[in-house]
C-alpha cells in the first residue's frame, strides 16, 4: 500500500468518526471536544521531546485525511490549535520539524500558527495608545516570519485551508479589509464547505479591526440561500452571534450583548465562551438568578472548571440558598479554585449550611493567603477568637 493510502487508512481507523456528511465542528458535541482538548496536549510533549516523525505522521495524516474527505477542516484546526502557543521555546522545535520535513504542509502550518500567536504576545494586550513602538516592531517581525513560512505552502497540498485562514488573519492584522475579502474568497475556492475560513472572515470583519461589516452582513444574508449541512450552518450562526455580542459588550451595550450571547449559546452548547461572558454580564446587571442558571449550565459542560463552581457558589449565596452555595464552593475548592476556597472558608466561619468551625475556616483562609489572596484581616480575627 502506498504511504498516502496508509495514512488515510490509519486516520479512518484511529480517529473519531465524522458526522454522516463528513464534518465535525464540535458545536454540540461536548464529549468529543473535551477528548480532543485533552489528547492534543500529548503532542506538545512529543514536540518538546523532538519526536518529529510521530508529529509528521499524525499531523501530516490529519491533512491527508482532510484532503480525502475523511476529516473536516474544523477537526483538523482543533488539533493544530496545540501549536498556537506563545512560548518562545517552541520556535526552534517547530523550525526543526520544518527543516527535517521541507515538503511537509503540516510542519509549515504548525510553525505559521505559532508565529501568529507569538506576534500578538510580542505586542501585548493593551490599547494601541499604550503600546510602544518596540512592541509593534516585535509583532511585525513575527508576522513577517509567519508570512515567509506560509509562502509556497499551498503547493504542498491540494487543500491548504489552514494557511489560507492565517492569510485572512494576517490581512485583518494589517487593517486591510479588501485583502481580507480577497483571501476569504481564495479560501472558499479551496473548500466551499469549510468552517474555519468562514469563522476567520467573521472575526476579521468585526468593527474593532476596522472590518467591512456591511460586506459581512451581506455575505451572511446571502448564505441563507445555501443548502449547507446543519453542522456548518450552526457554527457560522454561532460565531456571527458571538462576534456581535462581543462588539456590543465592548461598547457597553450590555442588554444587546446578552441577547447575542444567549443566541450563540442556543446554537452551540459545547463552547464555553458564551457562558463566561453571560455570567459576567448578568452579574454586572445585578441579575443574580440568571448568574445562577447560567453557572449551572456551565458546570454541566465544564464540571472540572472550579471557576464555574465558584460563580455558582457566589450566586446561590446571594440568593440565600446556603446549602447549594456550600456545595458549589466546596466543589470549586476541591478543584483548586482560590475563590472557591475563600467561599468555603466563609461558610465555616459564618456557620452557613454547616456547623461553625473557626479552626477549619482559619485553615482555609490561610490556604487562600498562601496563594496570594487578600484575607489577612479575616485570618487575624479568627486567630484572636481561637486564642481566647
């Protein structure tokens, strides 16, 4: 059997099956999404161990499987996201992978994704007015590296959608709305049923990037006529609603933001970002019951995230449901969340839904302090009480 056919056979046998029409977007598949997020961490370890052949076989195999229609671009992108790291120590490792496999599209895709992430790390997260010329120059250098790696990548595969997406984001970063559209159209020709380029186009057209929102709205409307599979329609509708929600939130239009985030959540239930946005917004709006209901939904899809349990503990305490608050804070603390530990300490100190135990409260507050929490007055008060 030829090497390419071997790769395809391996991918078909070893990786999770697709939806019936050939696309997995993870939009409503919580279990599959968690599986990928957990499993892909091992590949970072393999990169650090310089196991380049295994990397090439797996990620090169993913690309071949995508070309063959066995895997969707959305699935491939989820795996390659492991390389979207801003850790500089990965740069020479990814460069070595590309050097050892100069005809590898996967190696170029991985290195380019890393350079793009690194570029924004160099820039920092502050507003442009608070960002130095040195930071902007460092960003431009990394983007230049990315552009060089992407150059010619399209000749190495029949469907270079991964690097086509990076071209869209590059045009976005340059503030070039016409070029965003041009690169998006190129990506659509590569794969008309792609998900990732459509998502990139949505975010690259956002007002914060000086995007062409009129063209985006017109394109969204035109897609209503397309007979897309449900999975593709859902992911596009989700990302469009989420982007609009983020824009309204940025403008402090909180009610409008809530509307869009709830719409996004109703479309795709597996993605965590709408939950976290809604919890924060409902809290700012003083709608504690909505904080509780959203936090409850969040802990269902992310049961090992202590942050969600801590938010649930906070909301239930505000609603005077102390038993529920105690349980939520206790779970958050078990998961290593500092706020959860502090909430649990308060329950023991106050005797709320549990027998009052100043010694246990002091022990928990000390754990919070050891992790940087500002609870010194509470610790001192409990020590005075216990010294009597």
